[in-house]
C-alpha cells in the first residue's frame, strides 16, 4: 500500500505532504480546503499509470484542472510528486523467498509552448527488498537510504540510466535473471530514439514490462478510484458484456454481481480492476472466495431492509442486458423488484458495500453520507475498517457527517485546511488523549469537529 506522498504543483497541493496509515484515513475540513484535490491526485496517478500523459490529463479535466493556478491567467508549469509505499509478494519469479517490497516512485511533468506540449521530464523508481520480521510488520515505518534496484529516466539529456545492486547472501533480493533482463531492456530502449521518447509520454512502470516487479508497484498505484455513487446510474440497464467492477459513479453493480454468481472458480483468480496481463502476478483467492464475498454482500443488504431475501442478476440474452433484482418478503409470498423500483438509499448501499468488498487495495469515497440513513453511515465505517484491516490496505474518505465522525477514532482523522489557496493536512497530535477525552465526556468526534476543536488538537 501507499504510505506517503509529496506533491508540488497539482491544484492547491504545493509543498504538500501526507502520511497514510493502514485502515481508514478520513479527511475533514471546510469546503474549499482541498479534500477533493487530495483524493483526485490519486485518480490522476492511476490514469497516468495506464494511459499516455495527454489522455490522463484530459480525463482529469484538462490542464486547468491539473496544474496549479497562480493568478487569473498564470499557471505553474510543472507537477511533481514522490510516492512511497510497500507491498508483500510471494511471487517466486520476483523474489527468491517471500518478502516485502518497499518502493519510491517519483515523477515530474512539465508543460511548454502555452501548455500545448506536456511531457515527463523525470521519472525514477527505487526498490528495496526486506524481510517482514525486520520491520515489525510496519513497512510504512521503514526507512533505509540504500536501495536494491534503481532505474530512472530524464529527458534533460535524453539519457536513460539504471542501477541494480545485488546481494547474493540475501534471500530477499531480485533474481539475477530478472536483473539481467531488465538491464538488457533498458539498454535497448536507450539505443533507440523512438523508444526513448516513449518515456516522455508514458509511465515508466507501464513501459518496462520486462520487469515483473513493476507490475506489483503499478498494482499499488493504479487503483486510485474515487467512489461517488449516483443512484440514477444504478437504475440503468447494463450491457451483458459490461466489464465487472464498480465504477466511480457506482455503475457496474449488475455486471459485478453477475460475475460473482456466475463462475466461482474462474472468478477466484481474476480481480476486477486488472488487465489480463496483470492477473498472473496476483495471489489467487480460495475457490469459494468470490462466492463468500457474494454471500457477504447479500447479508449486508438486509441491514438496509430486513425484508430482503436475496440479491441476484438475471441475464436477458435476447435483449442483451443484465437486470439487477431484489427478492423481498411479501404478505402473500416473496416477490421480485428490479433496480428501477428501489430507493436511492438501497441502491447506494448495495453499490457501496460491493465496491468496498471487491477492491483489493486503496480506494476513496467522497461524502458517503449522501442518500444513506445515519445507521447505515455507521455501518459503512465499520465495514471499511474491517475490510482494510483484512487486506492490509487503506481507504480515503472525505466527510462532513457528524454521524460518521462520531463512529471514527482520532488516529483516523486528517484535518485539512487551505492558507493562501495552498492546502495542508495533518493528523491529530495526540489521538489517544482525544479518544480518552471523548470517552470521558460522552461527546463524539463529530461534536469536536463542529465546535472547531479539531483545528488545534
């Protein structure tokens, strides 16, 4: 998972830094403080890891929605960031034995000629292989100035460089075969000007596919999806060939549930959000993994309405679409209702819990309180906390809900504010003390937030 970021030049994030903890990370602050900018930065990075730089920036809203605005007509001409994280791997092609991969990915994007030309001017990846026992299972606290593998690109001098360090005595270093393949690939790119230019337009993690280690790091940073569910999208029919996976607006629910109920064995090894080329490096779930997830979703559906007996998807082959239905208890027997007849709250709850349970790592939810009953808001917090703990991942959430904040703990809170249009963020300085005070006074976290007491906590 990603453990920290440093960002310069993205919207209001200039000289911005933030550390993340496993589990929930809840952003609170007034409108305009930059909470959404923090979340949407990860969505930009996700797009950059999959697409060329111009398409990624276009999907983010264009240059005016990416580069920092300095005045009425002036924008900062560069965006740079450093992302640090760690992820566990037991893939024997990459590591001689199971271990943790600590990484640092840095990049700088520059604009020229009135923002007509946008390109990477610098990209660098640093990797360290370590044993989990050496870091007390807290890789986010691990720091080491030495790296086992480094490769970088700079178009200042159009010179691609790579450095590989091998320690024969460590079972946690990269395979020699992998290192030699990587060196050969990099040398090949450096000798071909056309290939070299690709590094100005594409993420280095997606270009060098000769290095499986890149797939794992890319898998950590390319799932920065923002979930902001629109119940209207859930009432629309979904094409029978729609790809499984909950989309940013909540759509994809029928396709996802259909995938879960259709083929348990095949679904057990195919995560929704990865292309086929990436699937091979991920550990498979148990054979009943997705079946268990489907049953969990059905169980959670009853929390919003205890009359729900089943949640299922029907396939209309002649009309070529999927139809989501709920089976409810009736006075004279059970009956089925299509998604078009369900309430906003029911649809959002189903899509939200499905998104939470089927995302493998980091994701973000903006203001989950919309359309949800206060009781369900508490259940969202509980489910996200349990799920991220199980997956050893983290989730970002922005909220103004007193109910959600009352269900949170101090270590999960990140206070966001803006000064002179520059966003800063910090955690509670003494979370244990605040939790004790809340318990002693009976006032919830939401009360402290509304009173403004978190600003100095």
